[in-house]
């Protein structure tokens, strides 16, 4: 019989029914804080795309929380969300284009940043300097230097900065961490992270021209390099290094953060090497469709297989994330495989849970998860009131995002092996790689060297 586990003393045997009950009760932990300090929380949303809409909708239903602003530079976005927020709270948010109007409003307690990735760091720093707490979507930064500045800003201005690594709020992540800490898996020497997505997608060249009347192109670009407007850059910004880190940052970073959590948040690897390229199409795309990254730790190796040409691999579905169905692990494109000297574990993000196999291939332990947004966004609101650190605090989120940057930098310097000095967050022996540590900010959109 397999072990059915939830976060509890090691001596406890908890049944599936009790485990699910305990998991579903987790949000109640935050309500004690609300009873002590159930003050109204006023929020501003920065970026009203798909993820921003989900985040705002999830937070608006938390008791005594409301959105005063929706900030969006594209007139085509935001209206349905504003109607929904008005239905929830009976008050329509104000729409603005310049996020600094939100930061300057003394009534706003915190902001939710759901912009493209190139805006995450600067918006977070500005918000902290304005005395606002921050929930910023993953990955926290576009570069390693930016991520460190986000940590510095949070510390200097005594701000709560939470990141959208929602797996850290999932009970299954806690029980996976406990299982590894028990030593039952043995010594962990190899980890395989998968981020194998359907595709491929051809990226076509787009003619430049004046932006549509409803798009503030300057504010969209923000700190990114000056480029002529094109519809592709606006709508498919993830295909360009100026604005994001490809599917390694858009997807695989969730697996990176989850595996770091269950391992106890280890220090960064000492070396990284990446191979791959853009093979499916000879097109205008900059991001590789095949990217294999190897991270070298003192006594362990971790690999990541990141692809966008694999239609037979798939993400987990709603039954696997929010129901009782287990994924078919070999064809799941988001899985993590943890190899110990005694057992191996399949670990899935976003509610898939985990299963452990012994040397006979039998499942000897498991914990089925549930999609963790239901705990993660309320945790942020709770922390605004209690001033306790959030489940996904900026320091460890930065360390998880750092893995994305290491892999992509190795690729961008010709797939060379790089050695990393974690204490100084610089590469040793490669000034070419160090040039990717910090972006070249545009005028009026810069993070200062001294926060």
C-alpha cells in the first residue's frame, strides 16, 4: 500500500481523506491574520493580459480587498476585467496607462505586476520606492543583476515582494520536500527537468510602422532597447530576447522553482552548459526550439530539456491539476524526475503531485496535488496584513530565476560551458557572458546602481 502523505509529523499516517481535508483548510491559516488586522487592502494591477486578469480576479474575491486601478498600455485589453472587478466589489477601477500614477497614489497598498518580463524588475523597484508592496509574476527578472536589485529594493524599503511561483503554496510541494528530507530516496545525484511543449511555431518577420492609436509603444518598450513598432513584438513578445527569456523563463522556471523548494533551496550551480538551436524553422525567431541545459552542483547534476517542437508531449489537463487523475508521466512535458540511490520520484507542478517508485517499479509513496492558485494569491493578501514573509519571497524567487538566466546566457555565448561565482553573481573567465548580466536600459527607464 502506498503512503498517502500530507505535511505532518513524521510519525503520523494520514489518510487521503484527512490529507485532502488538511490541504483544503490551509487558507484558514491566513484568516487568523485577517481577524487581527482585517483592514481594507487597496490594490493596483499593472498589466491586464491573460495572467493579470486571473491574478486580479483571484485577489478581488479575498475579503476586504479591492482594485482601485487597472494599468494597461494597450487599449484592447482590460475592459472585460474592469467589468468583472466592478461586479465583485461594486466599484469600477480607474484605467490608466502610466504605472507611476498608481505608485503615486497614497491610497494604494500594493501592486500586482503582470507585464511582459522586461518590465518586472523596474516596476518592482519603482513600487518599493513608492512604499508599495508587490506581487510580481514569474520570472521575477530579465537579468541576474535586475533580480538582485529587486531583492535590495525589498530590503531597503521594508516591502513585501511576492513572486508568482504558486507551487510554493501547494501542500504537495511541502510533502515532497519532507519526503526527500527523510532520506528514503537515498542520495540524490541526478535530476531531470522537462519542459517539452507542443509546436513548432513559425515566427514571421513583421514590417514596422506607426503603432495603432490605442497602443502606447514607448511605455510598452519601457526599459527594453528602442525598436520600431511591429505587431509581432507587441502580441508575441515572448519570441524576442528584448522582452523575455523564451519558454525557459515562460514555463520551465516553474519547474526550477519547485525543484529548488523540495531540495531545500540549494545555492546556485557552479557551472552551466547549454546546447541547442532553432531547428524547426529558418525564420525570424530568436528563441531556440531545442535547448538542453546542464547544471553542475558539487555532488549532483540537473538537466533541463526545453523544446517547442514536440506535439506528442503535453501539459497536464484540468483533471490532473484539479482532480484525482494522475498524469501519464512519460508523455507529460512538465514533469521532474528525481533520481536517488534508493528510489526515484516523479514530481509534477501546478497540482499534479508526486509519486515514488522503488527498484521493482512499484509506487511506494504519493501525494496528489491541487492547482495552488487557490492558496497562493490569498497568501499574498494575508501577508500584507500580517507583515509575514510570503510563501514565494523575492530572494528565493531570484535564485530560481537565476537558473533561467544561466541557461540562456550559455546558449547566447555560443553554447559554451560557463563557471559561475554565486557569491558575486558573476561568471569567472568569460567577460562575454558577464555582458548579459545587466540590460542596457533606455533613458527614463533605468534602475540605478544604488537603490
